[in-house]
């Protein structure tokens, strides 16, 4: 397994502002993923972040709204830009420790509330 | 597109009884089927998984079965305990390519 630390764990934000979520892993991983979990809902993949290349976004998610950085093999950030109340969700960082096995390990999540 | 359906959405059982959660997937190329448990305020945790070359896998009180022909897979929890209360998600993927999650099942185990 892996220790995946996310910051902040929760935050309350004002409409129109942006917030950056950090994800730190205690081992080097190739594939990192960012998921969104809206209240009471399932997990939806926002993007895949691989070191050394631009993030790959899923349908319905765009780089201008959710810019992602992946400066090295243990760290990534997700920014939620120009937030609206609809962005209130849990944002989860996830890694596949062994490359592309599909076995995902998740951080504890960052719970954002946008007023 | 690819889809994973999960039932029931809510399940309430008495402590000691068994609980069964069922999922159906649409992508016939899926070959990896994990199950995650999410407790309140925490991230999902992988509890058991099965690959397409296996029909059944068991780990203590939990087991998973897979029917590739019908594209069904199920989670079975025996001798349920209050600490089993959580939200359970099934998922399907082609190896590490885009894991699709089910909608989740909220399991309540009554003491």
C-alpha cells in the first residue's frame, strides 16, 4: 500500500475564488489520478496526471477549470478555478502503485464547500 | 460509454447476517474488478478484487464472484459486524485504463 496525504482536508471557499489541493505520496508512482465525489455520489475521474506530460482530462472536465501539475513522481496538485457552489465536492487523489494494474489507493480526500 | 450498475443502493442487515451487493458492467474488455469500502470522512479503501481469469475469490469474511458471460460480479460479506457499516463501491477497468465506479451501496449493520 501507500501513504497518500492530501491538503487541505477540508475548506470553505467563496464563489469566484480558486483553491489548490496538494497530494503527496510516500513512494514514486507513475500514474496519479484525480477524482471528484459529489455529495452522496460515486467517484468520477477528472484527469490522469503523469509526470513529464500534460494531464489527460476526461469528458466534461477542462484544463482551464481544473489545472493540474505533476512536477515529480511523488507529488501533484489540482486547482479548482473560479469556484461556484456546484464545485462543492470531495476531491480525491489516487495512485496505481504498480503502474497500470488498476489497483487504486486513495488519499483521504479534500472536502470543499463553496458558498 | 462504459457503465457499471450497482444494486442495491441501500442495504440494511442484522449483525451476523450476510450481505450481498451486485454489479453489472458493460465493457466486455474489462478484466479487473475491485471493491472499495468508504467509511465516513475517509477515502475509498480497496478490500478485495478479482481478475477476469478467476471466477471466485475469498478473503476471510468477504468473497467476490465473477460471471464474465453475464458481465456480473458480486460482493458477499458473511457474519456481518457493525464495523462493516460503510459505503461499498464496485468498479471495473481494463487493467489500469480508466476505472469506472458503480454508484455505491450504503450498508447498515444493526447490532
